């Protein structure tokens, strides 16, 4: 590695910043759209679906917590795969993570336009909508260029801002719950359980990005494991309470395309619908801000290890940010946004997340089998039970994916191999974990 991380990154992110980064990455557009779809599958049992998904994700998150307790470097799942399975596997994981960040950012930007349509169609259509999103993308990139602390504070702002409407929805909604609506909680078609879990898990992806900017955290080995606990448990509590209110207050939930906005309008009037629509806009903008921070770091670390040209890993002397990587990510995101080709994106993003989850869960097992003497700040209790359970969950989810998405991502990974072999002689990896 060329030493940028150890010498020039500014360690400015504290535990609160990391937790906000995680909550911001998870609580996005999904929770504003998914409650109705899950209710259509399993009715009131959808309340427990979020509890189940929280436990499943916690098993995976604990693997990230154990690996995150080893490293102080930027990179996340890429580092875990690189150091455990070798540079080629590491590069393939890092490559797909980087591409997914760009595609995900462009998709979330497009989603922002969809929610603008709730207020005014003229704002979300044609050149006006495109200019709004270009300003959003360039603006978030500029904030992240000016320093990781500014980027983190932007994320903190969006995280708190989007949680406020959800907390209002939960708090006021509890007074309007009709208990009979919650009573048939165990009345459901068992054949629909699997699909309901897969749909709900879409709302949980994103927690893995917490460990990416470890090189810019004050105490990553201590804070990352703690943050994973708080983020997964916090998101599960929020999602479960939201589903209780939505089921208990809105009989037409299963038929709604904008379930939370319609539920809020049902018990609070039009003002409630507007409040939730504003929350959705803040949620999507928040996810945009999170990807704006973590995405360039994925490109930076691939360059810093020699997999890509060294210029991509340049650190700004004043702001201590990977400014070239930020610029490249911004340009590519704008191109993807303007082309508007985003089919299968939600499923593809989950698929790419699995490409981070699987090697991370495997790395926990492999490092233990090797009897590695690396220093850890956290070890998952219960031996191999939780890592093995996490792997089973990942492979089960893998088999739920559409074949066309699997094939597209496989092609994307294969296309990265010529780059790896071309740059192989220039790879220079420093495994010092600080």
C-alpha cells in the first residue's frame, strides 16, 4: 500500500458518526415502500417478519463486527476478503462493491425524483428534475470533498431528520391502532414466508458500509463492533414498531403502493401523508449522502493496493479526502443517472451485498481455523454456530435471486479479471493492521 491511509487520512469519525452512517445506510426508501408488500404476503404476521429479519441480519452483522474489530484501515469487506483469500478474490469483491455503490447512488437519485412527484409532477419530470438531481449529486460530492467530518455531519443531519417523521408516525399512530387488526397475527400462508423475508431483507441492506471508512475513524477496532449491534437492533425496533402502526391503523395496507404515506393520511389527514413524503425524501437523500462518502473509499483502496492506477488514491493535502476517487464516482454516477437504466436494481443491490456477506462470514471461520494470532477487540460468542448460521442465511438468500441478476453480476466479476491480471505486477499490499 502506498501509505496514504496511515499518513494522510484524518481520523475524525466518532462512534455516533459510525452509528448514524449505519442507520442512514439501512433506513432508506425501503421502509416507506415495503410494509404493504409484506402485508400482502403474510398479513399481520409481517410484524414478526421484521423481527425475524433483524435476527438473521444480526448473525451476519456479528461477523462484520468480529472482522471490523481487527482492522483500522479503509476498505471493509474488500480487506477481509483480500487478507483471508488472497488478492484476486479481494479485488473481485472490492470491484463489485465499488460498482454497486455507483449504481446504487444513481438509482437512489432516480428514486428521489419519484418522491418529488408526490408534491409536484413538474419537479420530477424533464430537465428540471435532472437539474435538481445533478445539484444533489454534485453538492453531496462537494461536501465529502471538503472533509470526512463534513460528510459525516451531513449524514448525521439526514439520519436524524428522516427519523423524526418516522418517530411521529409511530408515536401518534399508537393512539389510533385498532387491536382487532393485530389479532390474526399467526394467520398466514406458510408458503409466502420465504418471499416475505426476502422482501423485508431489502430494507436491511446497507449496514455493511459502516466498516468501509475505518481509516477515518478515531477508534475503529472498538467502535465498529459496538456500532453493528446498535444499528441492527435499532433498525429492527424501528421497523417492527412501524409495521405495528401500519397494520393497526390502515386496513388497506396490503393494496397500497405508498403504504406509510397512506397510513399516515388515514389517521392524521393530508398533513400526515405530506409528513411521511418529506421523510421519504430525507431518507433517500440520506442514503445518497452515505454512498457519496463510502463509494469513493472503495475505489481509493483498490487504487492504493495497486489494482487500479495510483492517481485514483491521491489524498487532498488540505482536506485529507480521496478527491480523485470522489470526482470519478461523481462523474460515473451522473452518467448512469442520466441514462436511466435501472432495471432489477433493488435485487441486484442485495445480490452484491451477498458478495460482501459471504466472504466476510467465511473469513471469520477461516481465520479461526488457522488459529490466527491477530489481535481482536471482539469475538462472536458460541464458537462457529453464528458464523455458520450466517453463511446458511446468505446461501439461502442467494437461491432466491433471479437468474438474470446472478448472470449479470457474474459477467461483471469476469470482466474485472483482465484488469486484475494486467495490474498484477503492480500490486503492493501492506497488511499492517495498525
